[in-house]
């Protein structure tokens, strides 16, 4: 009952936005709210079910976005011809060296000889890798660098990119989980913080992969373009019947199309998550979370279960990342900010109610709504407060300028208040 | 021989001096993290933003002093403003402790909850800093720029390579040595410092022997505020002040603290230098030094840069992963809660 009321309240707020501002803004909030809710579901899986503290959400989201580029964009044939083989060869060499090092470490007897052999292999491998890889990168980036200069993708339908984005994130999560899980909880936090920064650094610098800071724009869409709708006879007829402005109607129709796609994904994931929670597996996860020692004594493999759920949760974040990049139609590595992607999602999970899937979804919508609306409210507040000051006053200008930074402040206060007075969130775990 | 000296000077100029200054800044930051971990038993994610806050309050006081025409001659005015910056930062952290952390400490919640709480504090501090000073770059270094400039050095020694020693770098190293010496004297020699170490080693025993936990916590926060403000100001003088870069410093700082062993002050210092030297050596283009040292035919064509400077985070991360894999308690046995 409480959940129904809360959801009604949040959607009431969004509807109010529609009436007071515009339906375009309201639908924008709903679309990003759906994506945020999916991210929150993923984090809730890790934190709420298993008590794993992941602060690398941004990295997994960005990997999902990379997936969208690698699947959706058409391949650049010239770049492949120029240096594709060398780039791929270089990557294979790099992978081979790492696998070789791991095998060597396992096979040789511990001692000085092993450390030395490992060091030689890694250093020599690094130089071979750079030798093969660098020339390929230069060749690829030289191809038509103003508009392309990268290998491009596979040119497949963008919807395929969503699960692929999830798979990329899952692979990264596996590597991180292997090293940091099983140690202290803080270590996982720091390691994920690190991997997120590295993913962003790779996206920004490896131009051959996704054009770096030059951004990939014009990703294919799963829904029609506004311009095409405005020229289609059937659509114009329909808008004329309800007496709507075709330009506005087309943009709303496109947004609704996205909403429907995202809603389907969210509902499927929610159903899966609820089923998992109710299953013996879900009970085992919560048992592990509440008392690791007891669960281990019962014969549960705590580390393996943690790895499993860490990968699942990260994959969901990657999926959401691919969806977000699809919605934006572009991949802009410089727009990935940890405060926006990692910590905001945490606010969503904590505020909504950790351990409760509906709570996470509610938190996703509510916090995203606040994130969007705090700025206009802040500006309005500052204008009212500084109304008495003269138009050219420095203080007034400063106050209006600082309103833009209200967001972080408000989110922090919100998080602290919820943690203090309602630590179980708006919809607590049952 | 001259070639060898030239190479050595280039190495000093581009690797050793910058890495030492950076290492000192990281060590001061890591000391703060490690003290909080030892006494309050959680990883403080707000530490980077506490550093930013300390630097910001120092900058504001510096501007005020500059407005009054006060200066320290060749030394940056910020040095004079630093005590005020420390005091303001101490007020901030004591305020957050009273309003936020104390409640959870009384409840004896799991450390991970405190980490999440510190995340909230991080948001608020970050918002506060952006609110007050804005998100842009601020350069507040004044006074003499160089202790020895590259040209002077060339004229004095007659070498081709110049050695530039900036005032900010010299100041960083000197200040760091003073601060660390004072900290260790305090921890090892004074009664309060000993009670802090006792509290860190075994909380229950310390409580039994009559140590007042609230007092220990308060003193810890004040020391941490001082360390954070000093580290923040030194970093800001050396590079420049931008709120976001302080948040990003969190990773190398934590890497340094973990490499040294969380909870171990000596470890934090060692870790800071390990991380700084690896970062600088791996991202430095060695061509210049190797040109002097290697005979003609072996001279490299490329830059001999192992990784581009944009990947400096990857270096801290790699060190972190190596330590986690092979020695999770760090170089100096830290805690493992």
C-alpha cells in the first residue's frame, strides 16, 4: 500500500512537470528515470542482496555505452584495411602475454626464478605489444580523422547492443571481482573506483576504439526519426485528427517509443529479480549477507556467490548504459562524471530502500526527478532571495551562479537525512 | 662524462623532483586516510573533498591577506593563510562528526555503513566547495616562482640541461618533513598520541584503561583536518586548485594507504612515494635521458614513454591490484578488519 502511494506521488510530481513545464521535459524525466531505475536495480542486486559495495558504476555504464558503438555503428572499411589487423593482433599479443604470465605463475615453483621469469615475460611482452599495436593505431586514426579515424562497429541493429553492453560490463566485473572479492569490503570499493576511472581514461584516449573525446555521434536508433514522422502521411493524418502540432507530436511520439522499450526491459528485469529473490538462491544470498561465517559453515561458497552476484549486477548496469547511449544517440566520454553516475545511483538505492527492488525503482525515478528539478528550483529560490538586491550586484550574480551547484549539495543532504532517520529507505526490505 | 651528468640532471629535473613533491602530497593525504581508518575504522571517501575544502579556505584567506597587502616576500602568501585554513577545516570536520558520524559511532554500525555515510558527506562538501568558490581553476601561488631556474642552473654549471627547482616543490618537501616529524613525535612521545595508538590497536582495552574515546576521536579529526588542509594547499600550489581534481586524487591516495598497509602511518608515507614514483616514471618520456646515456646507435627513435600521462590512474590502480593479489595487508602490516 505504502509502495503504491509513493509511486503515485512520484508520478504525480512528474505529471505536474508535464502540466507546468512541458510534456517533453516530463517524458525526458520518465525515460532517464527508467534507465536510472534499471541501474538502481543492478546496484540493489549487489548491495541489497549481497552487501557488496560497488563504487565503479560509472565504468560499467560507460562500457555499456561502448557496446552500443561497437554494435550499432557501421564498420569503417578503410580503417580496417589500414591497420585493423595490427590493432587486433596487438590486442591478442597483450592478452597472450597476460594469460602466459598467469599460466607461468601457476606452473613454476615459487622462488626467485619465477619472479624473474614473470618480470622478463611482462616487460618483453609489453614492448612487443606496443610495437605491433602502435603502428596499427596510427594508421587507423589517420583514416579520415575528422569524421572517422576509428574502426567503427559491426553495423548491427542497436537493440542487439543492449545485451552486448551488459556482457562487456560483466567481463570487466569478472576481472575486478576475481582480484578484490574475498578481501575486506573497502578493498572492493577502492578497486571498483579505480576500474571506473580507467574505463573512462581508455574511452577518452583510445581514439581507434570509439574516437575518444571527439565523440561518436549519430548512433542508429531503434525508433523512427522525428523528421521522418513529420513527413509520413499516416502520422500527419493522425495528428490532424487529435488536433496536435505535428512537430511537438512527433518528438513526443519518439520519446514514447523509447519509454515503451525501456519499460519492457525494466519489467522483465524486475520480474527476474523478484523471482530470484524469492527462490532458494535469493534466500542463500541474504543468508550470506547477514552472516557470512554461518553461511560458510553451512557449506555455501561465499566467494563464488559474491562473484556471481557482482557480475550480474554490473551486467545490469552495463545494459542500462547501452540503453542510455542509445537514447542520447551519441557516446561522449567526457560526460561521464563519477558524482553523476556512481554516487547518484547510490543515492537512488539508499533513498528508495536497499534490499527491495520496488524501492530501488522508486528511488531511481524520485532521485532523477529531483536531480533534474533542483536546478530550476534553486535558480528560482536564489532569484527570490536576491530580489531585494540591485540588478548589477556582485552578490546577486554570485548567488545565481551558485544555484547551478545546488544539486550535489541537495543530493548529499538527502542521502544523509535518509541514512539518519530512515536507514531502511522509503520502501523497506520485507 | 658530461653526457652522463646532463642525463642525470634531466632525470632529476623531470622525474625525481616532481615525483618527490607529488609523493609528499600523496603521503600527507594518505596519512589522513590511514589515521581515520585506524581510529574510526572506516575508509573516508570524503577525504579528497576535505582536502579541497582546506585548500579553498586557505585560498580565501590568502586573497584577503593579499587585499591587505600582506605578503611573505619570496614565499607564497598561502603559507601565512594556512593556519587559518586548517582552523576552518577543523571546524568543518568537527561539525560533520558531531552532526553525522557520532550518531553511527554510538550505534556501532558496520564499517561499510560509515563508508556510505562518508559518501554523503563527500557530496555535501563537494557541493559546498563549488558553491563557495566555483568549479573553475584557481591559481593562488605568488612570491618567487623558482628557487633555482633552469637558466640560472645552466649558467652556473655550464651543462646543457637545466634544473628547475620551483619554490612550491621545495616548500612541499620541507613542509611535509616538518608535518610528518611533528606527527610522529606526537604519536610516539605524548600521552595523547600514545592513547590514540592504544585506541587504534585495541579499542576495548583502551576503553578499560580509562581512555576517553570521544577525546581521541576529536583529536584525530583535528589532526586529519590539518593534514588534509596542508596536503590540499601544497597540491594546489604545486599544480593548481580545481575542486574536481581533488576528488580524483582519492584513488592514488587510497592506493598509497593500502600499499603501505591501512592504519599504518609509516606505511602511508612509503605508499605515497611508491605510487608517486611509479606514476611519474611510467608516464615520463625517457627519450631525453636516454639520448644522453646511450651511445649513438642505440638512441631511441620514439619518445620511450611507457604509457600516456592520461593513464596515470591506471598506474595507481595496477599497484593496488598487485598489492591486493600478493600482499593484501600492505608493505607494513596494516589492519584487516
